[in-house]
C-alpha cells in the first residue's frame, strides 16, 4: 500500500521560504559586487539588494568566514576574497575549451599588439570573461564582467547563432537595440546579421559601442556545436585594410585550432 504524501505544514513552508530568500540575498549581494566592479560597505550593499542591514551583516560575516569576501582598505569596504579565485580556477580546470581559449587570447595579444578577449553571454547580456591588452601604442581595454547589451557587440551576433529570429526577438530587451549614440537598430535587421555572421563563421562590427573601435569575433563551438564563447580582437577603427585582413586571418586560424580536440 502506497504511503500518502505529507503536505508541508505552514511552519515548514515558511522555513523553506526563509531559506530560499536567504539564498537569493546571498546571490544578490555577490551580483551587486560584481556589477559595481569595486569594493563597497555593507550598508551600501544592503541598500543595493533591498535587505535589512542586520540581515546583510549576517550574510557578510558568513561570506567573510568562507573567504568569499574580504575587507579592502581601512574603511570597512568589502570585495571578493581568495576563495573566489579558487572557484574560477576550478571552472577552468573542467572547461578545457575555456582554458585553451585564454592561452590563445594571450598569444594573440602578444603577437599582434592589439587587445584580445574571450567573451560570452551572461543572462541576456554580453560580458568579457577575460582580456589581454597588446603592446600597441594605442591600447583598447574592456572591463571584465561588465554587462553590455548584446546588439552592441560583434560577439553577440555569433553567440545567438543557435536561436531563431523569433527567439532572438523575445530574448533581447527592446531598449538594448538602442546604441549609446542614440541610433536604434532594426530588430529584423539584427536577426539577419546574426544569421549571416553565423553562416560565414566570423563577425566584424565598427563604431557600435563607440566611434573609435572595430571588433572582430569568431565562434568557439562546444561539442554540441553551440557557440557559448567567442574569441575577439578589438582594434582602432582606422586600422588599414591589409592589417585588418591579416588580423582576421590570425583570429580565424586560432579559432580553427581551438575547434580541434586539445589536451585536457
């Protein structure tokens, strides 16, 4: 005879809800620090995540004990602790494509003198996962982890390549089609660019996020064929055509090597 399932009591449901809310606040606090990209005081973090100061201090103390947060400076500000580096290293240990991509990125930056990046999506935004500046006189840098609207980027046109036009339209917020200069990108035109760039296996954009840079991106496909990361070069917009062709060739060659199985 089967045993009847017990419905959780109101007290049990309340405890589960409190635990879930606590977990959500931990995640929100870490996300707030990541978006700030700078140390912050516990009181400021409490305001950012909409939590009571007492609750925020409890979370902060637990994360300090776990070395996921640490104090920075003398004013009580907090930032990520040494344990976060261990989590990142563990991710790289199991994600061989990412590990190899970082090596390729560093080699490209050293050999070409321009900024090289490994990029991906985070939620419905684009982020730089890692970046290396070249030795060129005019260096172009991008902050790692800063969320940027997908239509502003060359990589975004490759990272959405597995989606249909309808799915892309539902995925990207309407406001993200507006470029920093105020120009509004056409939604259907953007979806067509995604299809074109995916089919040709590379993407080049000029003057989208600003008027000074040109971006090259190539897809890094995983075993299922989906592009979840890209390898990119960021260079001055006025780079001569022969130089651009040479850089694109280097980038595509690096992507081909990465698409082949490498050592674990």
